C-alpha cells in the first residue's frame, strides 16, 4: 500500500510539472518580449573608450556613443552654439597619464571633461576640470582649463555611431579625432 501511494504521488507531481512547463513561454519566442527602458538606453548609447600610448603617456577617452538612427544630429539633436557633452549620458572624459601641451597651454596629468560647442563653421573644444557630471548639467566655465576653436571637416559618408580615436603621431605627439554623422574634427597634443 505504501509503494502504491509513493508511485501515485510521483505520477501526480510529474503530471503537474509537465502541465506547468507547457504554460511557460517557449524559448524561441522569449526574444520578442519587450526590453526595459534601461536595456534600450544602454544599447542605444553604449559606454565605450578610445585609448593609445603616446611615448610613455597613456591617453584614455571614455564616452557614451549614441547612433544617428535617421535623425538630424548637428543643428537638430545637438544644438549649434550650446555646450555639449560630446556624447550621451555623462560628460565625455579624457585622462592623460603625463602632462601635455594643447594649443600652447600646459595641462597637468589627470582626468578632465571634454566638452564642445558645435557651430556651423567652427567648433569650440573645451577641457574642463569637472569630469564627473551628467551631460553639461553642471558645466561651469570657471572650471575650464582651455578653450580653442577648430574647423570641422564635412564627411562624404555618414558615421552612424559617435567615435573617438587616439593615435600616436610619434613618441612625443598624439592626435585625437572625433567623428559622428557628417562631421569630423581633430586636435593634436604634445607630451611635456
């Protein structure tokens, strides 16, 4: 009698488990479930980095890289004449392991925010002491280390995702390049 009761209990448990399994979402359809806003935001502007060694100076840029996704970027999503974080989410930051010179200004080793002010003909590039801020919400020009202007290049082919590149020109000089949508600019730095 005890054996029959154990077998009957096991059969009942297995039947219940099989019925429950059949009511779950099949694996092949699980990818159709909607993503949360957080997941989508991360996928749309992933955190990434560009870096290179220029001599013994390690230069590292950390940024969130949005994509064009069919939008008008400059003069649309990114306004002309306003301070921009030069990426999405937190301000883009740049770190120099060694002191450098940019446009005749000595910049101490350390981490900085890299802002820009896009314009139709000229862009202003800003290196700011307050590297840890959301977008340009806390931007204060009093914290600027240097500001200078560059003439952007109009690209013949659109760049879908915002990118930075750091490269060594030689043991003592490097170049930083920005590309997104139909715009590119670059600037050089020298190790001290």
